[in-house]
């Protein structure tokens, strides 16, 4: 029986890792390419903290990181996740703010390889970055489903956080079964969707991950209190609830790689 681990931690080119540290391996992070929300009409992309906070964990642990995207080319952070945005919604996110001052990070965002250019054998783990765009670009993306399943079925740590967990609503393995069959996992919660909708005065997402997940048979979808740092590792499947859970999920990935 696979070991189930949970955490409720409250804490706060493309290859990059901590200066002077020998590389322990490579981790692939996948973010959404930019698109437009059919609900709000906003330009949408990835959530900054869901890239930068895990990136910091991976770099400090000595892993090289490559960031790919669904279509390749430039990736753009959601406006509300930008710590310099006039809304002030993410003004507290000094980790993202620090990365944004680095030329190499800005260059990384300008030129990401597409999924079609990714060779899964070159990486030790995969980490899906959330945001608003994955609700449109990840769900039903068969190329991304196959890529994620190849990591998972290869026994490599396979992680998704926040709205990127929408991929797991449909992603199947080579046996035709959902990857989440028999698994306990998490993702963006209904209570968090309620908060976000109320904050902007309209419905933001076209559907809710928790609603769909809880209709699936033979799987357990769990959430903690809204916006708690909450992640679950069930075997080599790692999931994080929302933007405050990226670092916790990344630490689980590192733990799996080092175990």
C-alpha cells in the first residue's frame, strides 16, 4: 500500500540552480501559455507564486529547473499575482518580486520551449504551475496528459498545484484508468473560488475543480481551510491546494527525489 503523507505547513535559458552548488538533477516545470478568459475577458496566464516559490525550493535544494509551456514562447503572469500590480493583491509576495528583478528570470519568461520539445527522459520530476489559464489550456490537453502520465508511470515525482490540478480530472494512464484512481489529492477549493469571485464581483472560473473531482469514482479529493499551505503526497503523486501551497508541494517533490 502506498504511503500517504499530508502536510499543513504554514510558512511562508531555462536551466537554473543555486550558485556554486553541484546539480542533483533536473526538474521540469510546466506553465500555461497566455490565453483569454471566456468568463471575464481578462488576459490570463500563470500565477507568479506558483512558479517562483517552488523554483526557490528546487534551486536551494540543488536542482536545475527548466520551464516549458503549453505552446512555447513567452509566458505571462496573472495580473493579480504580480506583486507590482496596482490592485495590491499580491504585494506581500517578496519572493516573486525578487525574481522579477533578475534579468535571467525575465529572459526565462520570454522564451519557453513548447511541450512538443520536451524529452521526459531528461528530467527527474515534473511540476505543473497553476494560475487562471490552466482551466482552459490544461484540461483536455492530451499532450500534457501524456507527458504527466509518463513521469507518473515512470515512478518520478509528479506534482500539480492549484488550478493546474484540473489536468487530473481527466488524465489517464496507459491502463486507461484515471491517474487519481485510488489516490488522495487536493486542488483549488470551492471556498477559495467563492472568495475570489466575491473579491472581483463576478464568477471567474468556467467550472470548479472541487465539484468535478468529488463526482469522480474511486478517488478522494480533500481540502484544508481556505488559503492554508496544504499539500498531499500519495505515492509519487503530489498536489497542492492553491498559491500558498507551492513551496510545501515542492518540498515533497524534493523529499521524494532524495528518499
